[in-house]
């Protein structure tokens, strides 16, 4: 089971998309549910009560929904019959024997979201015509499912089920194009991060690269490292280094082995040759880009 901070974030995100669905329904007077005012009022009451409680107080209610419908839930977000037809309502206090009027009407709001999506897809007037290219209404139900699935994941101890839910979540994130930020973060922790650290250190020490040489791009560094490891002349030596590392007992021994191993003349030459070609390639590419910019400026001035 995860921490309450993540759970709180996902529950509030679910509230936000539910409120957005209800506001869209009312803003455009779609009249998609005869009891929409009641549904919206219940949502607002639940949200106010939530702010006076702890996130973990609400998790058992979501997990009860999960346990009753987990076979369908684990099949993926597109198998939504359990939510569309199940009249799923979370009644806060019910598990403690308290009959409270705090209701989160999941199925009712989800179905309104589905109807909004159908209306936008089929009707070229109204929502679509007024804001062409900004049909966020088409993603309401996917966002709804995304946060609901994430809440379920926060309450799971079963690793196998958690892994399946993670795959479902990743699928929704891909559809919603939510992976770019995570990929950028991963790049900052990979070769891109190393390049940035090296550049910042050189700047701090007032060290300038040789004239005509630029810092290589991330993909160029990756290719360079790959060529070193795939070089037949260096593979045996690198294999020996990793074998020595496996016998080390602490980080200091590992660092010493790495420094000694990569000072090997064969590897040093391969690294020198590869990095030299990489830096030269980066400098050439930058020069070509600069030439293109100058050509564009000339063309612009002569028009």
C-alpha cells in the first residue's frame, strides 16, 4: 500500500474531472441526466467532507468497488460495463455503519461523460463548432478511468494485480500523451543529465572546450558508448573489468577497479578515437546548422 500523498493527489484529480463533466453538462445545457443537479450537489458535498478527513479514510470504499469488479477492471479500461451499468456509488460512512448523505455517484457521472463524448463526436455544431481543435470533452472518460485506476493501485498489496493495473494505466497514459514529461525526466537522469552536469562543471571552472568542438548530443553519447562496448578489441578487457567489479565489497573498491580498468591502453585508445569522432561530428552538425541559419537570413534580406 502506498503513501497518502499519492492517494490524495489521485482522489482530488478524480474529483476535478468529475466536476468538469458536471460543469460541461450544465454549461451547454445538455440535459444528459434528469437528476444532474442532485448528482452535482452530492459531488460538492462529498468534496467538502473529504477536505475534513484523511485520504486513507476513503480508500476502503474505493477498494470495495475494486474487489467487487476486479475481473473486469483488470481486463482494461475499455471494458467499462461494470461502471456504466453497475450504478456504482460510494457512500462515505457506510462501512462504519453510519448512514450519511455523502455520496460519490461514480457511474452516473461517468455515463454523463460518455454522453458528452458521443455528442461531441456526432454533432458538428455546439461544443465542436465553438471550439474547433479543443475537444477536451473527448478525453473526459479516459481521464476519469486513469485516476480511478491509480486510486485502485494505491490500495493494492497484490503485486501481480498491481502489475496488471500498471499496464492498464500506462495504456491510458499513452493514449492521453502523458508520457513525454516522464521520458524527459528519465533523459535528465541518463546521458542527457551527464552531459548537462559536465557542461555546468566546465562553466563553473571557467573551462572552455577547444575551438571548433561542441558538447555532443545525448544520442551521440549513447552511440559512442555502444560502439566502445561492441568493439571486439575492447570486449575482452571490459569483460575482465566487470568480473573484477563483481568481487568488490564496497563502492571504493568498485571505483578503483573502474579507474584502473579504463586506463587500459586498448580501452583508452577506443574511447579516445570514439569521443574524438563524436565531438567532431557534433561540431560539424552545429556548423551546418549555423550555415543554414545564415543562408536563411541572406535569403530573407534579398526578398
